[in-house]
C-alpha cells in the first residue's frame, strides 16, 4: 500500500476566509458572497435518419448576478453607488473576490468585469432581536475569470 504525497492530494478550501476588493470603493468587509455561477444553454439538434441520439451543442453563456452581504456601517458608499445607477449614471467597476487559506495566503481569485449595482436591500429591523443589521447589494457584471 502506497501513501500519496501531499503534493498529489487536494484538500477542499474553507469558505470563511475571503475578501471583496471593489475598485474605487473604500474597504468593505462582507460576510457573505453569492452568485459565483456560470451557465451555458444547451441546444438539441436531432439529425434526420439518426434515432439513436440527439446532438447537443453549447449555446449562449450567462453569468449570475453577484450578491454581497455585510453588516451595516456608518459608510453609505455602496448605497450611493446604487443611487447613481437609479439616476442613469451607472458607474461600472471591476471587482475581485479573493479566498485565502488559514495562513493568509491567496488561493483563489474571481475577477468580475464592469460590475454595477442593480439591487440594494437594507436590514430587517426588529426591536426583539439582537442580530447585526445586514445590507445586501446585488451586482450585474459582464463576466468573470478565475
């Protein structure tokens, strides 16, 4: 029985160590990032005289919206960015989601191109709760690279 060396085995990374870098926006610590998704449509083409299978070819690819969540702070830069979009002055920015290992070394980076806010959700307020106030920002973008 042979033992694999650490170089040949892959460990899954934890998802709790990440940072979001937004061009032109002061530092913002986000608690959750969603929407790291790419999907390609598939078109079926039946071939005349061939009843064994249907050809399936890739079509258009679309990128999901990126959703960022963070605790409310005294800074309202993200809300102001969204208001500019509402007023027809959408400022597109490049941004990155960077994941780190337990030693603080960068292990993965997703770069988003020409992102702009399309939805802002404020915190759920309740006098009976002591949970943190969280704001959500949803961004459309023109693509991502890993």
